[in-house]
């Protein structure tokens, strides 16, 4: 089960919840209808709540580390959850809430843990440092039916090469809507970044 439908997944860090609505508008106007809000700031849950109120935008939570995190972000309206690694309590809480959870993997052993729990879509991080598309090809051969959300060290020029692989659901990146641009209210620049990123995929 997944709610991620577009090729690019912006991974954002937002320090001020007052920026949420403008960020959502910039993403949508730039052609992107999904976003991962990382739980790295005190404002993150409120940002999720505000973004989730925008009907056209699918909002997920990243850096989900505990069952308490799952409770908070699902109550705020998160439609999917992403973690840097495996945690059984997070897994069970996600099941209880009926929300898709994509744990991070970096090895075949970690992927086996996810697959044995019935999870077929995983975050691959840091993708570039792990071997990039060659590593994805190797994992896909060993674990057919797995889909990946690679992020980490991938630049826009490399995104099409990842997306040529049917096993890649979407490519994540913080460069699409950077923390400093959000903090400075540079939403026209963010819209342009989204539009330029989508244009490279055409």
C-alpha cells in the first residue's frame, strides 16, 4: 500500500509553521503534489497539520523514530511515514493506525527484515553512497517485487537514471525545497526549483 504517486518526493525541514501554507502552494504550483516533512524541528507536527489541510497535497512524515511519533503525525494528518531504519514499535503503531510505513534500509539483511514483515516499499539511504542504481539493481534481482524510495546524494541530473528502473517508486531529495529557502520565505525560488526538477523528467 502506498500513497506516493509522483516521481519526486521533496524532503523538507521547516523551522516555522507559518511557512507551511506558502510552501504547499509553491510545491503544487511547481508541479509536485507530495512532500515528506521531517521531524527535525519543533514546528514539524504543526507543519504537517497545516499542509494536510491542503486537499491537493499528500503529506507524509519523515524521521519517524518512535510509536509516539506515529501517534502525533497521524493525528496531524500524515498519510505515510518514513524512518531511517527499522523499529518494531514503529512498525506495529503504523499497522494500528493503518498508515503506510517505509523503513530505511542499507543492507540486504535489513531488507529481509522488512520483507519478512510484509513491507515491500522501503527507503534506501544514503542511496548514492551505497552504490546508487547499481545497488538498486542488485537488490531488485535478489528481492523481486520490492520498490525503493532512494534519497541521499542524488542530484537532479541523476534522477532520470533512477526513475528508469520500475523498482524505483520516487526519488527523494532535500534540494528540491531546501531548509534555508523555506526559512527565508523564498517560495518563488522553491516553485522554480520544483518546476525545473519536473522539467528534467519530461
